[in-house]
């Protein structure tokens, strides 16, 4: 447990996004003072201890001011769905601006929400732990830019860094890719109603991802020397954050049933391994939201929309 005697002060970028807003809520529940970074006035979550900070975290002056005197920085922003240039400008370059500011301000901890999309999940690749092979150049812009952001943060010195690598993040909300955006695409385009039934659908619920993030940022999971029990102090430690096994039959089947559609199951090579979250479990984390509950929440939201 943390040895802090005062409430930690934590900066969260993208505080009004799906992941960011849940991280802010989890931090507030733990008694943290949260500097919630957003681009528009009045969009930060409202909770005890949450302070709205409006600005561009890629602006060095704003970044310097918002991280000053804080205990941790949590970065959650990546413009998924944008072109490669925008993803690199915001997700990589912007993240490094505020990360550099945190180093200059002697902030002890950076928690970066990366993605399991940095791993090569080609057909035939087995289970994937934190030493898994990464996507090669020429892969999707999302995977490559996130891979390069992780590499840049690994090279950063002077701060303990944790790279959280979740797969598909389930959870309700207008900006939720897997509960809202992807189902909308499936409803609109018959081509999106195809999948290999036994292909892996690696997932985590946003509440469980936020819980691990908040425990790290508040010091409930302290840094040390052994990556099997916590982040390496002064180093860069990737950690996979994934729920239980699931397949496309589970996910696409749930979406299709809620939309009144019939999925088409293709016969093609597919990745059938798992994202191993043994390291996170060794840190004391365990997902609380079951696949059954996550998919029930998904179906309920689609039927009500």
C-alpha cells in the first residue's frame, strides 16, 4: 500500500473521454485530487476533488503548468479513427510534450494507456504476454503509432513509467468504440456483419481498466524492483489488462442479436490466442466485470438506443 499521508494529486488527460472519465471517477473514489484536462469548458467530470483544467496538453506552457506539483500523470488520449498524421501528432507528439513536462517537474509516475493493439496477433500466434512480438511497419496506423509512442516513452528517463495495454474496451457511452461506434458500423454495413466465429475477441471492461489505473496513480500498487509485483521504479513496465476468454461469436453474436441481425460466420485463418494478464494479476488486480455482464450491458444499451 501507499505510504502517502496526503491526498495524491493526479493529472488525467482526455478526462471527458470513455477511459479518462472512468479513471477520474475511480481516482475521486480513492480520495485523490484530480486535475482533469479537457479541451472545452464544462466537459470535465464533476466529483469531489476534481478540478477542470482547460487547454491543450501538447502546448508546452500549458503542460508545464498543469503537471507542476503533482504525484502522477495519466495519459489517455489517442485520436482513434483519425488519419495516421493526426494520430502521430496528438497521440505520440502530444503525449511526449506533457511527458517531458512531467519529467522536468519531477513528477514521480507516468501511467500511459496504450493498447494490446501493439502486439502482432496474426493467425497462428499463440498467447501473448508483455514480451510478445509487436506489429511490424505497414500495419494499421493505430497499432504502429501506439507502438511508437510506447517506444518513445520507454526511452524517456527520470520518471517511473507504466504502459497499460488493454485490448477492446467494453463499456457504455457515446464515444465507446465497442459499445457504440462499432455496433453502429455493423448495423449500417453488411460487410461488417462477417467474422470468424472462433477468432479471439480480447476485451476488458472500462471499470476494471480504470481501477488498475487509479490504483497505480494513487500508489496503492507501489513501484519496486520486481516487475512481477509492481512497476519497476525508474523504469518502464508494460502490463496487459485483459478480461476472460471470449470469441467473435460472443461479441458479434451479442451485437447482432440486439440489432435484430444475423451474423455471417466466415471460414478463414484467425488469431485464437489470449492476451495474458498474469503480470497485472501479480500486482493484485483482478477483473470484476464478467463477460456475461459486459455483454448484457452492451445488449441493453443497443436495445434502448
